[in-house]
């Protein structure tokens, strides 16, 4: 009898019924809260004003649709690096209701990073992780409780990161009905502009705020324009004009991981052309060239990294013809313990933190020079 009873027991109990920490609050989109369209708040990380954008929360203006490749244009619809900032008082909770542009999942990233939201609150002058907008497993319409831990008597400056590998068609934020919500003042610093690959795009962070460029933005209270295009960061020379349109504090070029099909000479030529095009628009803005990371998985075969040699050659030539060119070597971008990736190539949160640590010294020095 006992044997039959045990055999009949279900082994497919929903995990949220087993572990209370994994329960997600749904059904929050109601009239008992104050709902505000996120577009009415401070939107940063887009690089261009909303009048130049064909869609909300996207990364390239419509005038470049026929300039970039079809792949880059599609990826530019993703909201990587874009965040909403606001100041709120009089609420205990913050909720979110959002609609994605597509239903998407990837085997080596969390749905949280691909489709979810990531909330930070400024506390004692530092940005502190406060909660996530957890997406549903399927569909494009999502809702989530971001936090219920606020003191309604206090005012909070908040920053909400949008999804890394999807686009947001619409986003509303919900508060207690007594809340007073207003735009946050724009950051004083000019934006840092990054151009690169899937690693910059955010693969494989667990949530959107863990992208290394966003970590740098939080540390220096500086907006970040993330021009990371997964598999398509190819040091296209025309990106010199695209980037140069932005009045940036720093330009960071991190494209080598996608340039494995190029010769050393082609890497050199494309890098020189890109930087020269940037210089036509921004003659003295610092440009940082970043080598590619070393893969972390074991391999019995070692080969020369001609991409690094090509980038170094470009750096040496550019250093002779223009000022304010900087270089970051790649050997320690993922640390030195071989444990910082999701697949040997794309950084986990640990790998993203190592990237942040590797870039932080040069970024910090340059921002202080620009004070």
C-alpha cells in the first residue's frame, strides 16, 4: 500500500510551490495603483533624442536604418543599456507592466536578462540593487512586483534597466496611490559610448544591470550608450560617424571578439578608419581600444591571436597621428581563474565584474581628466 502511494506521487510540482523565494507576484495590473508611462520619466542611454528614433527605447536613430546592416538594425531594437531614472516618495512598492517586441529565449542566458527589468536605488550616495522585474516564461506581456521594501516617508532616486536582448514596446510603472513621482535630473557627465560585440550587448549576465558597461555607468554616475551588437561588432568604419554624433566623454571600441575572420592587416585598417572617422567629429575625445578576452575553456591547442596584433598596430600608428588614444590588453579581461564565463566565451556575472575591474582604471582616469 505504501509502495503504491509513493509511486503515485507527482514528481512535477511547480518549483515556486516548493521554494517560496522563487514565487513571482502576478496579477498586479489593477486600478488600485498609480500607473505612470516610463516615457514621461528620464530615459537615458539612447544617444539621440526621442524625435530621432523610429521606436521607443531603441539604440540607433531611423536615419541609419539603410546605413547599417540588416542584422545590426534588428539588434539595435534591443534596449541594452537603456535605463529609466526617477525620484519617488510616498510608496512602499514599485511595480512594472511591460510589453516586449518579441518572445525570446536563449540557452546560455537567463530570461531575466533577456526579457526582464532590473531596479537600483541610490542609498548613501551609492547605487544599490533593489529588485527585478521577473518576466513570465512565455509571451510578450509581462508584469512584476519590483520591490515592496521602500519606506513611504522617504524619497528615493531610482534607476530601472531595460532588457538586454529584447526590445520594449511599452512600459508602465506602478506605485502606491499616495506616491509623488518625478523625473530625475539628467546626469551631469557626458555619456560614455561603447561599440562592440555580444559581450558588450550583455551576454551572459544574469540581469541587465550586471553588464560591465552599466557597472561603470553606476560607479561614475554617467550615462552609457551601449552599441553592442551580438555577433556584429565588426569595427565598421561608418560607425565613426554614428558614434561621433554623440557628444561623449569617452569612446570605447571593443570589437575584436567578432573579428576572427579578418586578417591582422584588415583589423589594423578597419580600426584606423573607424578612429579617423570619429576624429572628424570629436578631435579630442578619448578613444579606448580594447583587446579581445582569452577564452576560459581548456584547449590542448594554442594559436597566435593575430587580432590583438592587428589592433596593437593600429594603436601604435594612431598614437603618432592623434592624441588621447588608449589601450587595454585582453589577457585579464576575464580574470585568471577560468571560472568567469557561461560557455568559455561569454562572461557570467563574475566575468562581467572582471571586465569592469579591467576597464575601471583607465575609465576613471579619463573621466577625472575631463572634469
